[in-house]
């Protein structure tokens, strides 16, 4: 099991909570971003992956690497829509869980709102 963090937009406080959980649970944790990340010292199971600068590169990387049983933290609904059917547990930075029952509706609302903009 791995914890994947979509670190491009994850609030710092959420990252810090994940660092502590990584240490307490002995859980491999991977932050993925298109920016250089500085990791705090003292967390041997914590790593970072820097992807190319395209807008959805971090999302694509997580979607390709995550497997059933992993956990992902993201506020990106399209990424969650890719991960949930794979058996990845997905939560947003506020702690809301994306489920197979809710992700379709969330994606539809997101796409509708994007169309309105």
C-alpha cells in the first residue's frame, strides 16, 4: 500500500498531516508535482516525484502508478474518476471520500460548471 499525494495543489497543512501518518503507520508516501518539492528530514518512507511541466502530468503519473489498495489525496475530480474504478481509495484535502457511487455525479457537476465558465 502506498499513499499518493497530488502535491501540486495540496495545502501544506494536508501534506504535514500525511507526513505524520506516513511515519506513524510506516506507510510509503509519494508526493507528485510538476514543481520541485522540498521534503522535511526524518521521514525515510517519504519521497517526491517531479514530472514535466504540463498541466495534468502529475495526475497522469499517479493514475499510471497507483494500484488497488493504494490511497490517494487529491482535489482533482477527473483524477479521482480514474482512480476509484481501479480500487484506489481517494480522499480530498477536506477528508471527503470519493466513492464509486459519488464520483460519476461529482464529475458531471464539475464538467457542467466548467462548460458554464
